[in-house]
């Protein structure tokens, strides 16, 4: 390899990447089900992913404020810096949830 061949001399390849620098790492998306928004964001950040759009809907499957589902799904391949969207359970607005204890 010689001078000006694009490898190791600071020139980028045709696709815009530097052949010696690969900042994108393939990761597996973690299972966020049952976590709150802050905890889900922390888990993603530790792995090099980011929390994407957060939406809500009602379900009796999990407590209010916890993750019902996510996209991409747990176990999916993702790249460092990719976003994971979550859907949180929210109360229906019928008043506070009261424990029967």
C-alpha cells in the first residue's frame, strides 16, 4: 500500500467511513419489559444505546409506569448509538390505584 491509496492516510472510503475506525458496534437489544422509563434509559445507556420515543397505553399486565413493549424487540441486533422505543403502561385516569392490603 502506498501514499494516497486511502488506507491509513486519513482519507475516507467512498462510503464516508475511515477504514481504520469503526465506531459502530453490533449489540443485542436488552429486554426492558417491567422496567420504568428511567431504569430502561440507564440500561440502554450502559450498553451504548439510547432511549427513543416513549409512548403510553393501558394494560392490566404490568404496573403503571412500566415498559409493556419495545422496538426493536429484545434480542434484536442493534448498532452502538441506536434508539430503542418503549411503550409504558399508564393508568386510565379513573383515580389512584389503591391496594387492598
